[in-house]
C-alpha cells in the first residue's frame, strides 16, 4: 500500500501543528498519533504502508529550505519515503529553488497549503516552479478545498487558471477537494492531469463532516484517485480510513488502483 498524504515534519514543528489543532477553535480535532521520526515511520509501516510521501508546508520565509533539507536527509536514509518538499514564494528565487529541488535533489513533487502559507496556487510567482515541474514530470499536491474549516471556495478555479498555462502539470487535489466536490469533478473532467487523494474522506467523524463524494465519484475517477490518510494529524485510528473506503465496495481491481497502482503510475515508481 502507498500512502500519498503523509506529513513528515521535524518534532518542534509537529508539536506546534498539534497545538494548533488542539487549542484553536473552528472545529479542529485532537491528534490520535503524536509521533515523529522513527516512531512515526515504524507505526505507519505497521499498518501495511510500504511507501509514503513526506508532505510539508511553510508559513514564513526561511522555513521551506529547512523543511526540504530535513526531508532530503531522511529520505536518503529510508527508501520507503517518497520525498516531497515545498516552496514558499516569499523566499524569492523560485526558479532557482525549483531547479535545485527537481534537477539536483530528486524531489518527486511539492505540497502547497494556501490556507497556511497565505500564497495561492495561482500566484504568478509560482509559475517558474510549475514550468520546471511540468518539464520534469513532477507532482503538485495541494489543499485547495474549503474542508474542514476554511472560507475560500474558489480553489478549483485557481487550479484551472494554472492548468491553462501548464496543461501537463500533474496535480493531486488533497481530500478529494472537500467540500467543493462538484467543482473538482468538473475540473477533472476538463483536465486529465487532475488527480485526487482520499485523505479523511468517507470517514464518519464529526470533525470533518459530510466528507464523502460518494461511491460513483470513486468509480468515475478510479484511475486518478490515490489513497491518502493525512497521518499522523488525524483524530481517529489509522484503519478507519481503510475501512471507510473498503465499505464502498468498489471491487478488488479498483481498490488495487487506489491503494497502489495509481500512485506507482503517477510518480513513475518501479513496480
């Protein structure tokens, strides 16, 4: 099994994120797995995950470089990690940083979280990075839907503007675009490079309500949906996500695609 939506921060940043989740209002949740480093990886592997991403994001200048270096060091020592970094426009020199990430350091892609960074996915300052990513077949994973507690609902339109200029850019929409499912369905119909991850979808929890686009969505986009969990920043046991997807009764062939094959193809991984 490949998990496309796993976070991998240094301990101090994980602890800051967990404090945010647990002390802020707005319906955020208690963290079930407060793990980092070796314990984080070993626990994830115990669930049957063989390979996983290292999703990080930055909210201030200087942090992206630190996180990328942390990920690169960890991934160089553990082949199970699929190295994803991030870019923060406020650092400047986006083209230079992107070239280093994708032409020298071997990152498979980046994670962007506009609600945290304050930088939208269609920010023109990112276009130099997208050009390089498109040329090198790299992947953008982005949280642009309003779930669980964000106000902006224009993420699909912003991605559409990006793909107008970079039509071959591979994009994974986190959380299947919750809660604007219909907007992202239309986006995916128009743009074949748009994919989805399953993180926190169809898990019946009050902290992320109404977060299931339905069985037909998973069948319709079965070749472009990748399993993701949002581990370790989840409020329930890891297998709840697995059980929620299997309860859809999609069939063995579709489950193979979602749990492994689509990720192998998208990331061009050895099979």
